[in-house]
C-alpha cells in the first residue's frame, strides 16, 4: 500500500492505496463517490471520465498512486458548478439520457466541450464525443443539449484545460511505494503426472505455415542436431529446456514478449523421427498459467542435401492457441511474424552448425515480438491500442 | 377557487421532463455496483477457455479451498431449465457451474470469493482446469449436419426446435409459383451480436436474518421472474426470496433472464452467511454473453412481372447457442422468424422452416426487436431484389404489396392481427421527407467526390404487449397474464404507484406519472413510482416485448380510476355534495366553485376519520387493480425507415447522409420519450448494420473481448435522424398507445443494406451479410470486378 | 478485470528513472493510455512501474534554428492546442487532434507513443515522414536516433529495457513544404486500418512517403516514385510481404491515392 494525497472534489484526501487500484475504483469503493461509472475498464467507453487537474481523463486507466498531489473532480464535485447546472438542465430538456449510466462521464466531457469550444457546431460536438459511448439515446438529445449550452457561450473566451503536468506541481522526491509485491501467490497442487503422448493427435483448424531454407552443413549433421532437444530448443528464441531431455520427450519453456506483455508457456513435447527419410516431428503443448492460455504446436521437418556441403531444411509449423490470449481479433500480421520466428530459428540453426558444437547463446532474450503466439496477440493489440498511445 | 389549471398539460401527449433526470444527472442513481454491504465478498469466475470439452480435473490450491466453489459444492441446487410446450423441443439442463462438460467459451466453472474483485481474480489465476477437448460446433449450418458432435449428449441432433409453417404450397400453389415470372433466391446472414448495455449485469445476494429472506439485488428487467426461477433452482419458497432491481443501466434483453451467476451468488450468500457481489465486466460480457441476432436464411421470393408478391419459401437457421435460457427458452427467436418473416406484406403463399440450432456458443437471449431484425432484413432485401429484377423502383414495389389502410384490421398469413394504421402512407411520407425523386435525379450523374450514393427503405411492424393467448401456445416457463398496479394516496395527498414491471431507462417513472395525471389530474411531480422490488409490487413478468406502456400504463390507469372513485366519495362528503355532483380535476375534488384538495381528503382518511361519513367504504385510499387488454394479440406499431448513404467503393466506407423515420406508435404518452426510444433503437440498428459482430475462430474462441474489437456506434457513427409520427390509436389499449420500445432496432440493417446495394448496383454488387463492414464491401466490389472482367 | 499487483516508483530525475528501470520486470510509463488497458486486462504484468510523466527534463521544449526539441512527456493535447513552438506550420496540431479522444489526449504523450511503437498510431508514421529524431538516455549515457532506427517493427523498438526517450526533435519545414496525411478508421478515434503521410519539402531535399497501420514496420518511400508509378503502393506492400489480401491492399491503395491527391491539391510539385 502507498500513502497518497489527492485533492478530491476540493478536499485533500490521504489514503493508503494499492498501486494497482485504478482511480475509478478508488473514488467508488473507498470514497463512496458512485457517480463515476465503470463501463469497460479499458479506456474505450468514457463512462468513467473525471477531471484530473481540471481536464477530462479516464479514471479506469489512471492510478491514484501516480496522482499524488493532483486535483481529481468527479461529477459530485461539480454539483455547484454553474456550467454543469446549465448542462444538467439542457440534458433534461432535450432528453439526453435514458438509463443514466453514461451520463456522468458524458456530462463531464460535455462541460469540457462547451468551455473549450464555445459555439461548437453539431459536427464538432459529435466529433468531440467520440470517446463517450451511449447505448440508449442514439446521441440525438445529448448532441442537442451540448449544442444549446455551447451556443449560449458563443463569444466567451475558450477555457482550455489540459491538466497540469510535471514541474508545475510539487514532486515528492523519489516517491516509492511500499506495495506488497511479494504477496504470496498460492501454489498450485502438484498435478498428477500425465503419460507422455505417444500417438499424435490431429490439430484441429491449426494456423499453418511452412518455410524452406538452407544451412551450411551436411544433411546427417543437420538431422543429428534435430535429434538433440537441447540444441533444437536453443535455436528457438526465448525457449529453454526446463529439465534435461532423454531425447524422446522434453520439457521446456517458451518466453514471449510483446511490448509490455509477456507470457511464458511451460509445457512438454515429444520428438519422433525417421532416419531413412531424414524427417521428423516435434510435437508440443504448453500453457501460460497466469493467463490460462494454451498452445499446441507441431514442427514437421525434412532435411535433404542441397548444394555440396549444404542442406535444405523444410519446416512446417502448425499451431493452435486457446484461452484468453486467443480471444482476440486476428490480422494479416500472423504470417509475417511467424515467418520471422522461423527465420530466426534458421539463423540460429546455421550458427549452431557453423560454430561446430557451440550452441547459440542459450540465455538469449526472447525475440521481441518474435514468437508465433505473438502474431496473434499483436493485431489485437493494434486494435485495442491503435487508438491511443503514450 | 379556480380549478382549471391554465398550465400546459402534463398528461398524455405532453413531452414533460423526466422525473428520473435530476438524480441521474447528479450521479445520484443507485446501480447495483454502487451498493456495498459490510462483510461482502466479491466473486470472480473461472470460465471455460474451450468451447466444447470434458472437464477432466479442476485443480484448486488447498490454501483457497474455502473460497473457491465448484458444481460439486452446490449440493441440492438444480439445473436451470427452460422448457417449452412446443412439440419436439429438446430440453437442455444448464448447471450454474459447469460439471462434466463445458459447452461454450466463458461458461463459469469455479466461483472464487475474496474481499475485492482484484483479489478474487488473483486467486482465480491459481486455479487450473484440465479439459478433454471435443470438436466445437461453431457454425450452425455445420452443427446440424449428420455426424456433428452433440452439444448435449443425450440429444439426437443439435437442434432445440424445428418450427414450420406452410400455406399455399399445395400442388396447385407450387405449380403457380413455378410459373412465376420473377423468382429471386438469396442466401442471407446476420452476424452474432452482443447487446452491450453500458452497465453490465451484476448482483448482490444477502440473507436477511430479520425477515428470513434471501435478498438479491440484481440488474434485471424482470425481478419477479428471477425470484420464481431462483425459487425453483434453489428449492426455496418464494416467501423467503426478495428480488430488487435498483437503477438499471440499460437492458435490451440481456437483463431478461435468470443467470447462472445470480444463482451462484444467491447460493453462496446462504452457504457463507455473507453478502456476495458479482459485477459482470466488459470482457466477461463480450466473451460469455455474445448472444443474439445470428440468423441464416436460404430464401426464394416469387412475384409477377409487376412485382406483386406471389409467394415466399424460406429455410432459416437461428444459432441459439448452447442452452435454453430461463424464461424465454431457445425457441422464441426461431419461432418468431417463422411467424414474422412475411412482415407487413400481402402474401398469398408462404412456407418457412426454421431450426433453432444448438451450438457451442453462449445461449441466445431475445435482444431488442427479437427475431424481427433478421426477418425484416431478409424480407426488405428481397423486396429490393424483386424491384431490381422487375425494373420497378424500390418504393413502388413496396406500395404494390403493403397491407393497405382499407384492409385493417388485417389478419396476416401467419395469423397476426394488425390493429390498424396506414402502412403505405408511412412509406410515402418517408419517401417525401428524404427527397426520393431528387435523390433519383442526383443518382443519374456521378458524385463529384467519386462516391456512390444510394437510397434504401425498410418497413416493419412491431408486435408489442402481446399476452396470454400468444405466449401460452409456446408454453415457456413464463406466460404473461393480467397486469396489476397498486395505487396509494399518502396522508399528504401525494401518490405512490407500485408496478411489477421494471424501468431500466425507459422513463416509466415519468410516463406512468403522466398517466396518473391524465386520470387524477395530480401533478407528476407528486407521484412516486415504486418498481423493481418483489416485496413491494404486484407480480409481473417484467419489462420486455414492448409491453410496459401498454400493460403497466393500462394497470396504472385502472388503479388511478378506482382510487379516484374512493377519493370522490370522501371529497363529496367533505364538500357536502353527492358523489355524482363532483369531479376530479387538477388534483382536487371539485363541485362548481367549491373544491377540496387530495391533501385534505387524504388527511381526513388517515388522520381525522371522525370527519368521514358513517357509511364510508373501509377499503380506503390504497388498492391494487388489474389491466386486461381488450385483445391480447398485441399492438402493431410500424414504421418506414429511409436511409441515404454514400459509399466509397475503394475503401468500403459508408457515410449515412440522411436518415428518416416515419413511425406510427399510436397515441404517444410522452412524445420526447418515444422519440428517444426510436433514436436509441435506431442507433443500435446502425450497429447491427455496419459495426457490431462477434467473430469466432474455428475452435469457437470469441475474437472480440474489448470494445476496441467489438465496435459500438458513437456520436459520429449515428447520424442526425429525422422522425415524423402518424398516430393511429390502437383500438385495443387503454389510451390507444402502442408498444414502440424495440422498433428502432429492427429496420436499420434492412434500410442501410438496401441503400448500400442501391449505391453499388451499378458495379454489380449486392451484399447479403450484416454487418456491412468496409472489408465486406471491398470484398464484394472486388468480386464483382473479377466477375465483370 | 482488475490489474495484477505491481509496484510503483516516481523517480525524481532521469538518472533515477534509468536506475529504477534496471530492476527485473520494470516498465516505464508516461501517460499510461496504452499501458493502462493492458494492465487492467492482466496482459501487461510489470513488477514495477517507473513513472516518467512528471520529470521536468521530459517536459522541456527547446527551439533551435533547425527545429524544435519536444520533451517526451509533452501530451497530445498540448500539441493539439499548439501551445508550444511548432516547426511544421500546424501539422503537429492537426495530427494530434485526430489521436483517440480528448480525454486520452490530455494524458497520452509523444514519447510514450513512440516507445509503444504501435504501427497504427499517428505519431510514429507522422514523425517518420517529418524526419524526426529522438534523444535517448540510458545507463551508458545519451544517444540520438532517427525514428527510422528507433522503430524496428510493430511494437518493437531499439530501446533497451533501461533506456528512455527524453525528447523528440522535429526539424523545421521550409515555407515551400507540402504535406498530406490520410488515415482510414472504422470509427472516429479508433485505430487506423490504413494510413499514409507524405512530406515534400524541396528546399530541404525531402520527398518522403510513409505507409503506416500495416501491422509491421512502416514502409518509407520516395514520393516522386509513388506518384509516377501507379503500382508503387502494391509493389511496396508486396515487397513487405503484405500482398495477400486484395481487399486490404485496396484500402491501402485508396488511402495512399487520397494522400497523393490531397498533396497535389496543395499544389506541390511532387
């Protein structure tokens, strides 16, 4: 918990707050100021809009711990504000609300619009309201109400607030929280051991891609490398064996990273191969326990001689991802990034072969945005966060 | 003393300001999330991450066993069942926490309780579930194929119900249709949607030792039905359950069911003797409650060379999801597809088979405009296809086929009793308002900006407030009957009204006060509406089906009339006149120049009984009265929507340039409120037409878990709408009012789709899937270009 | 959903910030408008957030002959309202006004946007076209990087975990510079599905076209080639491995064509 002081609706409030508690929860749960409503908690719907240092902001993605010394104003704090009184009246007059759930956020945004843009047109108002969703009114009454109040301010000087930033506010030097980061996470009960998969289950509706590349080594050498789980895994960015492998099964972890998101898929796999055709399959499944996202993946390879001293490797990758990290929209980015993953694998494979027995840097950081799983997450992030930044 | 108020009317027909607004504009509403009880625990649910699978093991760390509950813990709690009386209906048993099998991504498996939601989510992360996955039924057309894995193992097919209607398809009829000069066959699809009220669902359950009642505060449209459902599932008498709906932040149908999470919270509050709170967050809503509008039609319309409809032959599939929800069941949507597809048209021959398909998706719940959005889209897209085929304007082909004013009252081919109105006139007016002829002229030359403009119409009728005779045929757990209201004059002469319906944004506190004003002359400001509390209100099936203004309005009027008779008796006595000689006006009892206020009358009854007549009726100034419609087949409001759009073929972007609605909602109680319902419904329909879609991958994993993926229309996406009213009073309701709550959401995909297809007709493009996203439009334009090449 | 637990540090100086970022799982945050949703959805799980928003060094604006250095914590709203010197004759203000919503613009920062490197965000594409650069501080001191070198791919930058962008330098445009910027979004304020920025500034020898919102690193090309070769866009997308979906290509082409059209309306001799 961290001691934080806010000027909340004009009154200094000091409270012990967990860093993760967002401002919307803080004002509602701790301060019992329930005008601020939560509609999505991911910064899209606008129901939770409050004023931070006078400027509209999403309270669901602001954290009190970062607002020490700031002024926070909720709708309750604007009860006596003359512009808000005018807006309340106009909202009622023009039937700008039905269920009233979006209304507090809508009113706070409306106040900023009429102050900042006196005389704003219908078109401007609709544009400025883009970040506040209403599901009941079809916006007709809301736009009209704001238009009326904005019109009444025509000729008045615009009042523009952006929120105070940085040096114009006293800074508590090196404020550090005493958060309980180390709160014990309950440990899972030991799961019963599961017999290693023998027959390969078919993957249903997998994402599939294939790549072919050459490496500077003889086919037998390359094929031998594929029989060594430690070396294969070492070529995969972000992957490591979690325990030594006897050669037929393996336990491994694959860490992936995408901007601020990271996940670690822990799992097991089986290796099978046919020396005659110099082909094989590495089949694995894993789970990121924190997000309960599961992946099943299969690498099928064949190695064949190419130019003298080189080998052509054909790799087919198929995978299925399920769970929260998969509950996302997908984009064209998948193939591009999965190919990058394979490219990286090929490069490391070549390095492993050319440097004799030396393995690629086994402690290498996960390829940023390079994992196959990421290819799926990424377009979702693009959708979710493409609107905003910083 | 003058008794006739010079003030404008506050009764029927007046756009009085809403009584709800003061508290809501001050942020002083009380939604379920605003409530907090000492000692409360908050729930988070571990939900299935697979669409279809056997639960092999649930791993709960020993340290949190006291806070985590599975189906095995809920001993004695029954499955949720929503049977119907329809022959062949297959019954699903829905456990409140999944057991044995999971049937959709998002199905709750473990309930975890902690002091805060954040902590409950921390604990939920430490629980893992082992599944043996089964093939998921993702597409309803695949789910009905032989060999599909069964969602419910003991069924013989993934079908809740097959509905069928046939008229005029005997051998002679078939021969006639076969010879029809115009036959248009289309495959039409509407996508799965998520109702997305801005407030998610939520509830708090607490056992009150004093009243020995389990109280469930819940964000619902139907508190009495939730109580009945809870009583069944928990095996507890009704008298020991109280359900209260506080302020509700929009419903649209999503809050019209008994939810497994409600059952879990109620059970846990009894088990632990602690208040248990659960608030559905947006992610849960999008994943576990994407639950409506997914239809598929294979349909052929037959017409003569002049565009007169000769017949309609349809095969429809409705994706009803994994379970039959209580109380509406999984069949309402499919059955209504069959009965409503013909719309407001004269149709000599009609055949339709509809399958309510069981899939591995969230259960379907009736969303605003139940089934009619899909059937209106299908019928109206067909009408435009006929118009193009016949070379007749889209307006004209409709005028030739619409039921006319002279045919009223009209019984449709499926037996719907239209209660009046002039459907062609609404089309003519809409065409005039949007400037039909000028648009046709404008379309003759290219737009300077290279865009294509198009005009589209859609007409629908909306059956509202239908009652016993309609619903008893379906035999669902809830058949609406006689609606009641209680009225009480308080000692200070103000009025309390109690209704079993529930207002969740529809302004009922205002409109019912206007009805009281109409009957008793009392100022709406002196009327208090108590609703949403089973302990305080008469039983009701709740708010759904565009019924509240009709049935609650009717009941309030009846209660006020009967209360007025009692007020008159006492008032007459105080005025020393005969009851026949006095009347009620402006909240007073009046006789000539003499008057006595309600306040004086009430004070006499309650506090100065010595001044009452000796033979006073002892029943007093409080009563419950009922409303029974003259006919319970429902009112038929209707409207024409006309849309003018501009489409950019290269980007697929659509701009709505103009949008006109001509609506006949009968007598308007509060025109501003009616307009608000129309605007709001239309905005949702625009979402259906252009933006909203829950997509799934091949495993049944939903691919939109945030509002950045699932796009709700904002102020820029909803145009300035123009509404005009025709007011044909319904002959079957108390004031001639009709149900209008859903209509706005019915027509937009039909009208906008027709406008887009009109715009792109020159390119040889005709889309038949909603939403008509930019990507779908670009795909269609590309396909047409390839076809033309 | 509620965020998983994290710790929070507000450093008093850039040096302290860099030191704090050395710990495992530390993550810098400025406006937090992209990070906040990911925290709440438990997708981002930093051990500690290091708050840069109030560092005075990141709030400074310094004008020089060649352009303007904007502190990395300058918000989109500040650009929108044009309260700082602008070397681009209003381009920055116009672009900023189209980022998300005002409530987001009040808190989101230019430096945070660049560090996030979302290919569909406005600043990366626009600043690439403007030829901007960033100043970066890390444990090994200060370095300067072009935006082109900073952005490696979608959500991927050359920043080390303990490096922060301290300022963004935007070069001054000549009076003859011409500009076009077009983006296509399904909803106002939502992410772009395609975007194109063009800067033609003959006096400075610049003729640059940038295609963004392609779910990988932006494509940078020469405007003259783009204008003279009708297949330029398709070839550029194909070269970037993005030629698969004709409907998506069509959108990118339309956006690029409109940007070129707008540029020509401006009277530029591309």
